[in-house]
């Protein structure tokens, strides 16, 4: 076989893989639904298929189908497989164990990614069938999500309570895994604060983490009424206020925007950032702290020397496509972030990658 034939075969195999890559998502989801990572973790060691089957939350698990599911998940690195010994009657069955991937799917372990894996795939996948349509210039102003569901993403999340709850859990999951590193790496950024409003802060995970680490900082969560309870009760040292960030933002010395601006196009982002600027002290000072993805841009761009390709680059590209279809938003390069911040009236901004994260910290100064 010639080199050209080998390359064509490799190309065919790659295309087959891309065509059926959705199988990765659905088999992983099934494993989490069945609690397979939790079951193996609870045993404290690799277990056989029959042991696994006995612990599943279903009356009867088809052994052939279960084996094929596990075989596939082993092939993509979710689980490990130890082959049994043909010479030992008591150890002839293969055993399945956890890998560094499936440990992230154990509910009892910190920083697990279970909430993300359990998002409603059907709701999120339907807009992808309209990707080609969304590229038509005449479709500008309407997202693929709106075409499918007849409403904007966040309005849908407010109406579909189950989806909204799972979405909030997923957002809290990302925040829980990001905040410890963020607060440690940028300790002084938060230690110098006197007050902070977490704009679009959801259930308050980020604000409560700040309040716990820095008790002297007055923390407030600001989000839609269906997300936060609009009262003055204290929750983990955090006040809660509801409202619309396009109309007003509560005043504070510092504002936090985590995974908010990538949901919007530039013009909407300008409105939000200008509202943020209005909420900062009139005497000057203060800042807007933005936790977002910063895409790798032109390698000759010196806007952010610390921004470069890493293991999260494919994730950032995926998120950019998601933002386009679901919200009409985007992930931005360092140059795009700087331009956006300056257009909103801020005099300067800094940005730096958050360690072991797909996110970066952007600080905008009025």
C-alpha cells in the first residue's frame, strides 16, 4: 500500500470519527445517569461487569449491552479495563476502574463535572441542525436557538424550570471549580475590594466564595428574578438583588462579570459595560473584573502576551460556536476584548490566563 493510500485511509477513519462523535457525549451521559463512576468509586477498586450490573439503578441490565457500553467508554479513556486471568478461576472476569476522566464524574468528589454532563442535550442540540441556516446573512439578528424555540435562550431558561435548574447547576459547577484557583492566583485583586456586585451571578456561588475568603468585602448577587430571591436576606454573607443589567446595576466599588459577556454581541456588551461604568464610584477608582475566555488571536498581536494555545484551545473553539448558535454571542481575542472595553469608555484593561482553566481574568479600569 502506497503512502497516498495510507493517508486516504487515515482520512476516511477521521471523517467517520467526526460523523459519529456524538456517540461520545451520549455514552458518557448514560454512564453518569446510571451512576457508574459513583458505583466504582464506592467500591474503592476496579469491579467486574457482574458486580457493576448488580449495583445499577435498573431492574435488569442486559449484560451484552452493558459490556458494549463499557467497552466503548474504555476506548475513549473514560474507564480502565483490567483483563482477567485465564489461569485463576476466581479472577477470570475483566474489571473496570476509574481513570482521571471518570473521577471528574463522581458526584461525591470536589470539582466534579456531573452537572455539565447532565444538561438537556435535546434542548442544546436542536439549534445545531440550523447551523447552515445561521450562516445566511439574511438570518442576522435571529439566533438558531430563537428559530427553533421562538424565544431567546434566557427567556426559555426562565420558562422551562427543569432546564433552568440544570443550567444553574452547571454554571455553579464551573464557578466552583474556577473560584479557588482564581482567588488564590489573584488574591490581591479581591483583597483590595471593599464591595463587589456579581452581575449575572446566578445562585451566588462566586460571591459566596469571595465572601468566605474575604469577610470584609460586601458581596451582592445581581440577576434575573427567576434566578435570585429579591429580598434583603443574607446568604453566606451575600445580599441578593434582582433586576435587568441592561437597565441598571447596583453600585459598588467593583463589579464581577463571569461568563456573561460572551453571551452577547458587541453592541449589547457595550450597553452592559457602560452600565457597569455608571455603577462604579463617581470619584474614580474601582474596576470591572471580567472572567471570560480569551481566544488565541494573531500571533503577532502583543495585546496579551500571556494568551497562547493550550490544552483548552479546542474547548474555547467549541464554546465560540455554542455562543453563536444559542445567543448570537462570541468568544473574543485579546485585541477584541481591548477594543470592546475601550469603546465602553474604560481607559485601560489587563488580561491574564487563570491557571488550569479555559478562562482568563480581564480587569477594566475607568
